[in-house]
C-alpha cells in the first residue's frame, strides 16, 4: 500500500476529504504544514495522523527550511507527497527527491500561481477549471495528470467561482489520487 504524506497550509478541507476516503485515508502516514496550528493539522490530529510543523520563520534562511522539510518528509518514507492547499513552492531538492502531486484551481498552463481564480476572472475567459499535476521545479509547470472544466458564469466573483471550482476539484483530486495509488502497488 503506497504511503502518503500530505502537506497543507490552511483549514484542511482537502486533507479532510483525503482522510475520509476509505481508500486513501488509511494510506496517509503523516501531515505537515508551514503554518503552526492551522485547521489542517487539527483535522489530521483528530484523525490520529502524525503531524509536523515547519514554519519558515524558525529557520535562518529558505535553504535551511527546504533541507529540514525534505528531511522530515523523508522520515515517513512516502511513496507520494500530496499537496492539499500547501501555499509554498517546494525547492528542487524536495521535488526531485519525492513524487509530488498538486491540485490547482485553473486549467494549466493558464493562470499559474496563487491567484488563479482572480486571474481567470480578470482575463474575461468563459471557463476555467481544475488541474491535477505533478510538481516540478517551476510554478505550476509540472506535467498534467487530469483536468476538468468549470464554466465562468455572468456575475461570478472570486467566491462564487472558487466555490464551484472546489466542488469539482475535490472529487477529481480524490479520483486521481486513488488511481495513482493503484498504479504504485
């Protein structure tokens, strides 16, 4: 059974969905964050999953943080590192050491980065969506694994569009993670 380490920075709704999935939840061996006390880690702890916190501010520089994060992830010997709202780019030393997968709220290569929903609205496109992709050394540039389209409705704002994207994102991410885990067995 593949071993998953999940990294998250926020409230943890994606992590919670992973933990609640009967196929994936039992494969999560640890959850980590860069934001101590975030909701995601509280959800993991409630589910009995070991957690770790690596705030950037606890390190003298970004390189030291990258090294400690990689070493900590490595202690859990993951087959896959799953980003679930982890809001930091991972260093080349991390993404070349581990297989890392991410979900992004746009149809990559369009609208990479942290403001994809806002950027799609500002561009005036008629649709956006969700991409599940491998993480490489760039910003949302890794190979696409799966995508799903989400139309932009007249009158959409960031909140309404984000809500519809998230409604598509979680099922697509879970389905893709289950498939990747089956392929690793």
